[in-house]
């Protein structure tokens, strides 16, 4: 947020910004039917998610039963790695710890990104 505010205020040059050498991959878990008519209300369950995974909620809703799908792009699982191959692998591994009816994700984009950097 600090960086965005500095950009808005024309004060980016006043910040000491550090970048990580790590690579990252964000895998989008989508709801059945996306991008057309996607399904809502499907209960999302998580088991022992790897600790270094960031889970960004996009199309979710909290109900008394737990989180359910409420949009086409449901979750973004973001993983870091020493290189892109490690990050992509960790993101796909994390997807194995999430479940909801008719969940799907693309596996071709990560493969194309890896092929492009080799």
C-alpha cells in the first residue's frame, strides 16, 4: 500500500524499495462453467495447505457453513520459489489441498511460462 500511495502522490523516489530474487506463480482456481455461466454456492474445503502459500480470495463468500464459491475466479494460490519452476510446482501442489465441486484450473499457462524461460 505504501508504494501505491507514493506513486499516487508522486513520491516514489522517496521510498527505499527492495525486490526479492524469488520467482512467484499465482494459480487461479475457477468455478465450473467459468468464464461463461459459473456455478455459485459450492462449499470450499482446505486441508493442510503448505505454509508458504498465499491464498487470495476473489469469488468467495463466507457463510455459516464456511467459504463457498460466489464468482468465476474463486481463489488465487500464490507460491514463491528460488526459480520459476519451483514456484509453479509449489502452486500446483497447493491446488491439491483445496476442493470444491467442479473446481478447475489451467495447467498449460505455467508450462508455457517455464518453456519460455528455458
